C-alpha cells in the first residue's frame, strides 16, 4: 500500500512540473515585445526553458519574466509623429 502511494506522489509531482514547464514556454511566447522581459529576449528564454527543463522555467520566472501590471505599451498614433525632415520624401 505504501509503495502505491509513493508512486502517486511522484506522479503528481512530475505532472505538476511538466505543467509548470509548459506554462513557462507559453508565457514566454505570449509576451508581445522583447523589450518587456527583465533580461534577454524571447528566443533566449525559449531556448533556456526547453534545454534546461524545470530549472530553466524557474530561472525564467525569477530572472526574465516581465513584471505583472508593468507599464502598458500604447500604440503610436501616426498623427502625433514629427514631420519628416525636408527632402526626405521622394
């Protein structure tokens, strides 16, 4: 009986670790702009997470994940841009 319980505990931990790993990959891919990461860029974080597994997902969570509720990026209104310099338009 004790052996079966131990197997179930390890299975639950393994499933939770796999779910966390998948969540980290999806979270990296969903970040709209590379400049929002605290460090690195999307390609680096995907490689770190995929190649190092659970440890990479934890490192991403601590070191690279953008701050929740961080500064929102507002789209640029073309009417608010300065005019081009003279002679720049063909």
